[in-house]
């Protein structure tokens, strides 16, 4: 449904306000496509798990975003999924964020912007304007690839794998 900048699930993105698990049949079989009308999923509260889905086609609102305009989300998990081909950020999280078994690729903004704790495991972050960026308390990366971000004429002088302004960083 065309429309943006509202948080009542009437138009645009899917507004999530409480605990929910969105489960698909696998990233290649189940696709949430924003059609460039708005972001795709906006988490406004609760504990949210996204599993087995491709999230794509968001405008500058990106693929998965969250904010604290109401209750802050408590946690976001993106598992065995793909977040790709969004005009904006792939995943923007004000809550603790776990990304596992997931590809975050070819987004027009930063692949992942965590503002709290990020746990990235068994995942790939590639082809985004930048890989991972933000001010968060801790980033943990386990058995993951962060490559080929910020390449090409649309991102001159930008790029890099991880831009981490403060807090801890653990790579294993």
C-alpha cells in the first residue's frame, strides 16, 4: 500500500509493535518486497525474529529498521535470511541485533548499522555502500565474510568493512 512516514501499519512498511516471529520457507522461496514505496519492515517495539525470508526493495527507509518512537525494541534476530537490494540501509537496529546464517548484500546504504550490541555469525556482508557502521557498545563477528563494500562509482571515497566508533570488537 503506497504511503510512508506513519507507524500504524496503514501504509508503506510493515510496522511491528510487539513480540513476533516472521517465518518463511527459506530466503530463496519467501520474499518481502517493498517495491520501493517505503522501507520494508520497521520494528517499533517487542522482541522480533525474522527467519527464512528475503527482505528487499525498500526505499531510503531500507530493509529492516527500528526506532524508539514508542517502546524501544528489546531484540532483533535475523536468521537464515537475505537482506538485499534496498536503496537505504540493509539493517538499522536500536535494539540488540543478532544476524546469523544471513546475507546482507547490495544495499545502497550501509549493510548493517547497529546502535547497541551486534552479533554476526556465519553470514556475509558484501556489495553495500559500507559494510558495518555505527556507534555501538560491542560487535562480535564469528565465521563471517565482510567484503567488497563501498566499491564502484556510486561510492567514491566511501567503503570499508567495519567502521566502529566506540566499544568492543571481537573477530573470530
